[in-house]
C-alpha cells in the first residue's frame, strides 16, 4: 500500500478515537476507556503495517447509526484502492447488525453491490440491486444505473432497455419533467437507450429478422433523432431487404444529423445507387456534400466515382484542383495511385515507393477520436472504451494529416 492509504488510515484512526473517546466520556467523567483493538491498530500503522491496521479498526469501531458513515467511508476507500475483499467484509459486517435503521441497511446494500461489481461478481450485485429497486425509493435510481452497467457489460440488451425505459424523464402535470437530476453525471438516458436499441437491432439483423431490426431502429431514432448510427444501420437493413430508395433516404439523413459522418455513409450509398443503376445521382450528392462540408474522405469518394464514370485522367485533374484547396496525405496517396495506374516500368517503381511512404505516415495517425475523453482509434467504434460513453467517437477532420 502507498502513503496515501496510510494517511487515510491515520485519518480514520483519529475519527475512531474521537468517537470512542466521546462515547467513553458520556459513560463516565473519568478518562475514556478506548478498546485495545484501537491501540493495536495504531501500533500497526506506526510499524508500517496498514493491512493489520484495517482489521484492527474494523474490530474497534462499534457498528451503529452514528458510525455508519465512517464504516462506509473506510469501505469505499479500500474498494478504490483495490482491497475489494476487505471492503466486502466491512459492508457485510454492517448488514450483520439488526439494529440499523432500514434506510441505512439499504445504503449498506448499495455499497456491497458496488463491491461485488468491482470484484466481478455481477450476479450477486444484480440480485442486491434488483432488491433495492423494489424496496428502496431513495436508492432506486442509483441501483438502476448500476444495473445498466451490468447488463451493458453482459450484452443483455433487452434487460438494459427495460431498465433504461424506467429511467426516462417523466412529464409532470405542470409541464416539466421528473426523473434525472440536472447535475446527474453521465450521458442522457435517451442517447444511451438509442444505442441499446441499435445493439439489439444488430442482433436481429444477424438473425435475418429485418422487420424486427427495422422496428428497433425506428425506436432508436424516436429516442434520439440525431442518431447517426441508427440512420446508417437502417440504411443497411433496407438494403438487405431490397428497399434501395428507402435505404438511400435513411443514409442521406446523416448529412443533417452530423456532417462529420457523411463519408461513413458513402460506401452504403454507393451500393444502393449501383443497384438502381443511378451512379450519377451519387456523384452529384457527394459533390454537393463536398462543397458544403469539405473533407478528404469525401474528396476521395468523389474522385473514385469520377474515375469510374469519366476515366482516370479526369479524376486525376479533379483531384489536383481539389488538393490545391485542401491538401491532405490521403489525397496525395490517392493521386499517387492514379499516377501508378498510368505509369510503366521505372516511374511505376518510384511511385510505388512514394505511395508506401505516404501510407506509413497515414497509418501512424488515428482516424477517429472521442469528443469526451480524447480516446484515439483507427476504426469507428460506437462505444468508447476509455470513458464508456456512447456515440462520442467521431471522425477527425480539419487537418492536412488526414
């Protein structure tokens, strides 16, 4: 253990000594009679043995309504320091006392559930939290939020949806909303719920239940109208169903939801327009988006479509003109690839070497970053492993290194 824990235990020792001394003075005007376990704990601290001190202080401090907060503070400290087994022991010790008021029993149950989550004992934590949801109005919301974390980690999306629906703000008769506190940390429940619907829709699509997936994605958009993920997934579902015009409608909605993701929708759009034999409409849409929301990925998409429709030389000229306005590594790599296609022998070898060098530079740069915690990634993830937020990893734009 480090100095921080030793200092914290000294503080706990002072609190325990003050309480025991005050209790002794209340019983007698003579010198307070502190239990031997208290002095034993101090000796452990002075000898540099904080592990033994923890056990001694647990035994020294009587459990009652006045010392509950001290027990919980010590348990929380141990849990944060990774001493989960001792934290569990403290909170179980609280629950073994029949004299505690019901509200404090519920508080101890919540802390024990948090211990179990830290220890990876999710089944035990789930049982405690479900009991708290049913029995404790005060601890209900915190318990439901912890249940969300459990079901999310276990990918139990329907159970997560059921809990999240209960957490949605409710409209009051006065026109306001009741539910989440204004200063409650974390993402809004509708945003989280929208992603849960998307996760469940992905499972339905994998099972070839396209109608079920479509309904879930519509629910996701009802929860969060700005859900780029739901629109892109709905486009893919409609494509699987052969409803190409409906797929295009869903995919083009991304432009209004968040222009940064336009390029992410282009591959699916290209597949739809090809099925309809209408590649010109795709190029017109991409050019329009490029004018209003310029980005290297859109530039590359437009250049590739121009090459397929009008040939490599036209695409190369278009790319040169655009790179003069918006230089980028990815644009340069695409231009080199066009030149390789039109070159032979020694020039081709030199261009291949140049292309490899540019590709290495590109590969060293992340393509996506979480807007909440800064986590960087090479691929698009809808759930940030850094801050555990949904939908915050976005394409990086606005640098020549793209």
